[in-house]
């Protein structure tokens, strides 16, 4: 059998088997509880299955829904046919496939629990929203839209120090480029227009101090980024306009903290023993262990991801 075909059959076998395992925890057959949309040999595809896929495709207009339903149904039919053939070929019994099924099952269940924990977060009050609005003027009252030229360079510490010292003295951008050429430093130039809420929060204050033509030196792994302000425009946002984004931001932050605290608590109460190669040189205290997920285990849902929070209030765009 062609390797790509085999890989596809393995994939759909894993997906279908994982769904079947999860549905086994419910109260009954989805097909019995919902209208049947199609029959594929002896198996049924329900409207419930179609709606589940559509829920994962936000932004559909009302006039697109019917067409999208039909497209989803056709894909589910293709999937069902592939699953049936995979089962006939006993691909679902392959040890690696069974391992992937179990990993998918654990991932779904663990994420459901973390979402359950996060849902206990209290929604921010009007006072909370106002406090955040007033406490972050660069995102709201003094919000700006920047046109930035970004020069990303890769160099050792000595060259980076020289480059940083050159910035305030350089009479033009070409002088910086000439320096890179002379010292054979790799560099990439990019230009974009970005609103304050789309920037990392740590850059807002330093950028706010710059005038057009001035640059900011930002250390980065293996090099640095030089951000030059080409244009800037004042674009303040009122509290009423910002409210939905602030509420969601604060709610996500509270969910993240609840998840982190819960993981820390259950780790401290668990008996965790590292074995063999994974045994640490010094004893590990569960109470002080980080709440980050181990490789292969689920991390908190994207809505609770602090990395996403650090990007700012993108909902204002």
C-alpha cells in the first residue's frame, strides 16, 4: 500500500477511534439522539457530527451555512469510508495507532478538566475594567498606531554591543547597513504598521518615548531587533469601545491563574517518582515544581495561554 495512503488511513482510524472512545462515556448513541444525515454502508453520519465540525469553523455567514454543511458531510463520508477500510485492513490494531488513540483520549480528557477549572473564574466587574483601562493608557487613552521598520540581525555579544552604541550616533539608516556589511553581519529588513495592542506589552513604554526616525534596540536570541519608527499616529480608544476586549483579557488571565494554581496544588498532593534516566540529581519538591505540562501531555487551553496574554489586547483591532 502506498505510504501516503497508509498514513492517511492511520490518521482517520485514530480520529474515529478516539471519538468512539469519548462517546462511550456518554449516555447513548449520538445517531439515536439526532437526525441522520447520511448512511455509509451500515454506518450512520448524524447532523450532530456535522454541527460539531461547523462549531469549529467560526465566522461563517448565514448564507454560507447550508453550503458548509454539505461540504462537511461530504468530508465526513470520505472519512467514514476511509475508517471502514482501515478497520477492514486492521490498521486500527497497529500498536502505534493504538498509542496515538490513547494519547488523543488523554489529551481531550485533560483539556476538558483544565477548561472546567478555568470556567470557575469570576467575570471582571465594571471596577476591574475601569482600573485596567486607567492603568494602561498606552493601550487606550494614549494608544498609537506605529509604522515600524524592523532590522533583525544575528551576531555575537561584542558586535551587538557595538551596534547598540552606534544607533544614537548614526546619521542615517544606511550607516547601520554599512556597518553590517563591513562586519559581515546577517540582517533581514521588514516593515509593517502595527497598533499598540498588537505589540508585546514590554515594548509599549520604550516605543512611546521615541519620535519619528528614532530606533529601539531589542535583544533577541542569537542577535537583536532594531525597530525604527517611520510613522506614528495617535488613535485613542474610549472605555466603552475597549470594554469587551478588556473583559475577555482579564477573564482569560484569571482562568490561566486558576489553572496554574490547580496544577500546582494537585502536584503537591501527588506522589511523583522519577525513574531511571529521568531521576533528578537532587530531590524534586512537588510543591515547588513548575506547573508546566510534561512533553506529550496537554497544556492549558489556548485561551489560558499567558503567551497569548503577553501579546496584548488584539481584540481592539
